[in-house]
C-alpha cells in the first residue's frame, strides 16, 4: 500500500512538473508595433491630462516622448487647440537617420493642418483612431499610419497627440 502511494505521489509530481515546464515553454507573444504605440501614447496622453501642455513646454515634452520610446516610432506631435478646435501650435519631432528633427505643422500654411484626418477625426469623434496607411509625400517620403488620441481635460478636447509608425 505504501509503495502504491509512493508511486502515485511520484506520478502526480512528474505530471505537475511536465505541466509547469510546458507552460514555461509557451512564449508570450511580443506586442505588435501598434500595441507598443498605443501603450506609449496612452501613457503620454495621461501625463498631458494630469499636467496640461502649454505652448512653452509642448515641444520639449514631445521630444522627450520620442527619445524615451521605441526607435520604430517615426514621429510625434501634440497639436494644441484653441476654443474653436483649431491647431495653434503642433511641434512635430521625427526621426531622420540617427537624429530627431523638428518642424511646426501648424506654422506650415501649405500643410493645412486643420483639414488633416489625423486631427479632425479625434476632435469630431472624441475618440482615438488609427489612420489608414498613407504615403507621407514631402515629409518623410515613407508609408506610415498615425495613431491620434484626443487630450481631454475637464471635458474639453485641448489637444490631439499622435505617433506615426512606418508601414511596409
């Protein structure tokens, strides 16, 4: 009887070890580039909500976001909005080789920032969106898509934060 209990105990132990080993061998899939962007951008937007951006600090905040996140992020901006939901300033930091470069999308009158889907859709719908892939002609000259998130403070959209991701 003792021998049967010992054998049963050994079988249970061996089975448990095989189950544990099997679970450890199942790799957790790495997050997709889109999931990485969503997580990082949501965290960035949370900081913008807790400490609302100003024209004086927004460029540095976007630059720091780019520096502390994945090099797969192509570019990022936060478009600050006036009471009519029009962009007043939009510092866009983007990668070029090993450097980060800056342009102000709101200052470029040929860009027509207030007509851009990445800006309008989060303002008009009040929700985060992914754009369809598009060719960034005249900018990075690459295919990309943009994640745009409205920054809502006290029930008002005060800005739209974005991250661009190159697409194949």
